[in-house]
C-alpha cells in the first residue's frame, strides 16, 4: 500500500474515531448518477448487527453403522441449510444498509416510524439492486480500507533477521 499525501491528524478523543456521514455516488450504465449520504457503521455496530440474525442450525448427518442409524456430526453441505445461511447473510446486509441510511438525519423519513421488520421489507421491495449493492460494497470496503503505519517499533520486539 502507498502512503497518502495527506497530513496525518492526531486522534486525541473519541470524536476523532467517528465519521458522521459520507456521500456515495453510484453510477449505473444507462441511468442517471445517484448520490446517497450514509453513516458508516462503527465496528461494534457492524458486529452487533450480525448478531441480530443468527445463523441457522445445520441439520444432523446420519449414517448406517452395524445396521443402525447413527448420528455422525452435522451436514454443512445440506442445500436447505445453505439457502437459510445465505438468507441470514442477506438480512444482515439489509440491516446494515438500513442502519447506515437512517444514521443520517433528514432522509428516508418514511421509514423512521415503522418497526424494523417493516423497514426491512420496504427496503427489500423497493431498492434497486444496482443502487444498493454498490452502497453495501462501499460500506464493507470502508471497514477494510484503512491501513496503519507503525512509526516506531517497541524495543521488546526482537529484530527480524
């Protein structure tokens, strides 16, 4: 990775770790450019949102041993289980998108008074994939995009030969 040409600013308070909103411009061939303001989720919010939607339990795997049906672990390749797991992943992503969209005051007000399940359904039914996927991709990218440089290594670390 290359270093940025920007001057580094010291983070000296919790507010320095927060980003209130970012603007994402979405370009879909043949459609007008669209811009959306979203609030990037904190690491904690990203992880806690994942916990809101539990993974499905994989089904038991059964084998016949000595003429008897015996449980032999779980079947992680069961097609129904894999479909439920994909559905759980998609719901997590929609929940993250919803939190990011509603994190900026004054937009998407039609969703604010609805219960979360209705908000999710409205978003799923009305959002064009060409707009939602780039926003989700940018939110994911932002969580992985930053990098840090170490200016001084502690003396306790041994030198690498």
